[in-house]
């Protein structure tokens, strides 16, 4: 081997460290500007940063020893507690009917669900917490074929009793009940 072939060719490559940092700094600046524009102009990005990332980090640091269930209850409040109650009181194969927004969020505010929350009214969110159970909303009556298969009804603000095939002697504001009488449903 000749001495010439062992030398590396540096022709066309920048050896300047300053130029390297300038290029990468410029790319980082452009990325930061794009992310900033997205954050300030699109509400979804604000929600993601403020609600998902920062809020979850605060809860995790504030309550490091709590189990996941309690952390979710602290962060999400009544909506999570209600869905957890529904999950605990229905079988995995249940098809559960949920009320319309007008019942979940009445004008007079006579509910524990927070109007600003999208949780219970968001089918994907509710389905996530109730999986493998199926979630059906009252507004899906003519559209969703699962509406015929409903075997549990969520009771909210006295709504839902009309779907039961039996009478309840005592009514509660928040509940989940089988459509069929308890001694007949299995």
C-alpha cells in the first residue's frame, strides 16, 4: 500500500466547527418557531402541552406513591370516578347506554360532570376507560346496530330509568343498572 492511499480525503467536507453549530442551531431555531406557532395557533397543541404533559407530570410528582387509579381520580375527578364505578359494576361483555349531552350537562348545572370536560361525552375517551365493554350513546339510536343489544344503562339525573324493563323502588342520581331485572339477567 502506498502512503497516498492511506490518507483520508477531506475534499468537499467542512471542517469548521462553527459552521456545524450554525447549521444545527438554525434547524433547532426553525423547529422551535414551528412548534411555537402550532402551540399558539392551534388549540389542540395547547391542550396537549398544558393538560396532558404538564398536568400529568405535576400529578405524578405530587403523588408518587399513589396507585394509578387514585392518580386518575385526583386528576380527572368525578368523570373518572363515574366511569370506574360503571366498569366495576358491569361485566366485560356489557353494552352500556350513556345519556345525551343535555342530561350530562344540563343548563342549570345540576350535575357533577364538568361542562369543560370532554371526557364522558367523548365516546373514544369513555370507551378507553370501559374497555372491553361497548359504549353506546342515546343519540346513536337509529345509527348504531349495538343499540339493540344494550344490556346496561347509566342513570344520570333521573335519566335512563325509562330503558329498564322493571321498576326501581328507590331512585338514585348516578347509577348503572341492567336493562333486564337483576334476577333474570345472567
